[in-house]
């Protein structure tokens, strides 16, 4: 369990790929540098797609938490 407190929570649970990433990107465009986002997703491919996108865009992946009991992931990203 992460102790990161996000500025913005993007709840994309239930959305299929590429929906969660697209929802995160949409929120990202509105934010400022230093904003921390938490993407909540039930789509397992997001745990691979989001880190690749973060690397490609030069932002920072802070953490990925799997909430096994609840069936979703929290992916924390900081806009650089």
C-alpha cells in the first residue's frame, strides 16, 4: 500500500484498454508540472501501458500498487 497522496484521482475501474490510459492522458493535459495523479484501473494491461507511456513522455512513475482483494491497481504518476 502506497503512502503517496495524489492531487488528482482518475477512477477508470471497469474501463477496458486503452480507456484507462486515455482517461489519465486527458487529466494530464489539464494539470501543471508537479501534479501527482493516481490512476485506478481494473485493466491489467494498464500496469504495463502506463509505465511505457510515462517513459515515452518523460514524466515520472512513482509507484504501482496492486489491490488484490479489491481487484484493481493504483498507478501513481507525477507530471514533470
